[in-house]
């Protein structure tokens, strides 16, 4: 018998979404301590919803829980970026290819791209960007593939937030998004998948050049094995 997931209480869900938003928009920065009593006071709740929210965020990779240091926002470095973006490069273009081939609606991606263009701050733009990518892969027709990408979605957004804080490059990426969507809407599954692959790869190469070098070493080692 399939088990039914336990619903998250509304207070915990509220705290979870707000902490997640603050992390992904840079209000809570990598390495910053997440003190239960302070967060509970800010949100006007007891420590219990905060504790449960932090546990859930640890499961998504946004928060690190330590027995001695407590909870902190996950640090972002070249190795972490490479791991997350390797998964995206392997799965996300294929998911988009399948979505286009099955004629899935991409209205949600078009709407997210429009919201990003109207965004007045980095926070709005970051969240819209996150939704744009999800709207490309979610209608792939394989729910497991969609869930696998959902599992790294928050970590990918954290990498993007850190990279944008150091070197805002939204204009370039917005143009790439438009081209990906244009190809997808035109029914060019392979072209859209190729453009998406290039978009993801070029972003992590620009933002974390050490990650590119590490990936290159891994490929060389694999070739010698």
C-alpha cells in the first residue's frame, strides 16, 4: 500500500517558505547562523515550527544541521556548484526535449519569463528564473524525472543567488532564456535542449571557473580509466 505524505502544518509551512525565500534572495547568506529563538521571534511563532522548517530545508540542501554549530545556510563553493550543475546538465535538457516532443504546454514558462522581465529587484527575478526552469522540465511526461530535478532546484537557485551577488549577469541569461523558449515553442526539441545545455554549462563556467576545471579533470580521469 502506498503511504500518504504527512501534510506540513500551516505555521511550519509559512516559516519554511519564508526562510527559503530569504535564502534564495540573499537576505540570509551562505554560512549565516539560523538561530531558532531569533527566527521564532521574527515570525511570531514558537520554536517548534522553526525547528521543523529547518529540518525540511536541510533535506533540500539549503541548510546544514550540526550538533555543535546548530543550523546554518549552506555554503556555496566550486565543488558544490559542480555537483548540482552536473545533475542539471544530465537531466534538465532531456526533460525539456521530452516536453517539446510530446507537445506539452509551456505557458507557465512564458509567464515566468514575462514576470522576470517585469521584476523590479533581484529577489523577484531570482524566483521567476527558478519557476521558468521548472516550467520547462516539469511537463516532460516522467514524474520521477521531474521530482529528481525538483530535489536539486533549491540548491541550483542558491548557486545562482551567490553568483548574481558577485557578478550580475541577468541580461545575458534573459536573452538565453528567450532563445530556449523560442526554440521550444517552435517544436525544435533538440535545438531547445541544446540551447538549455549550453545555458546551464556557460553559467557555472562563468560563475565558478574552478568548477569547470574540476569537471575537466574528472572527465580526463574517466577517459584514462
